[in-house]
C-alpha cells in the first residue's frame, strides 16, 4: 500500500503515481500519445457535457450544487490525468510548455495602450 503523502501533491508526484498505476496494471502498451490524446478529448467532452444545455447563469451555479460540483471535479481530474499521461508518453514538460506559451501570447497580444486624453 502506498504511504500517504504528508504535504500537498505536486504535479510531478501525481505524474509518477499515474505512471505507477498504469504500470501495475500492464497498461503501458496502450498509453501511446495517440491513445492518450483521444482519451483526453473524450474526457474534455464529458466535462463539456455537464454544461451543454445550461444558460450562462445556470453554468455559473453548477459548483453550488454538491452533485454538479462532484461531477465537475471528477471530469477535471480525468482531463488532468490523461494530460499528464500524454505528456509522459510524448516527452513534454507541461509546466515548461505552458510557460513558453504564455510568453509567446504576451508578445502576440500586448496589453492595449490606454487612449490618450484630450482627443
């Protein structure tokens, strides 16, 4: 049995737990980048399904309902799990990829300059 982690889990500790979980069940042959990308897409679709026919107001209150909040948290966990497994299989550092993307977006989408007064 795995000992309980004394502090908050890190992205790396969760990635390692997912790797160990899959290895213990012999799932590595199926955890190819293609299969994991497909699974990630399915789980993202399941998250979207929760909100599919809701108005913006109803969607904003989903987390107020214990059942809805539980479903959202489960789907978020599934999306993150498959994303981390995909990153492991594809050799992508998700934090480095996100940092690089934010930097590119800061250049692509600069903060607008305030309008000049007196015009």
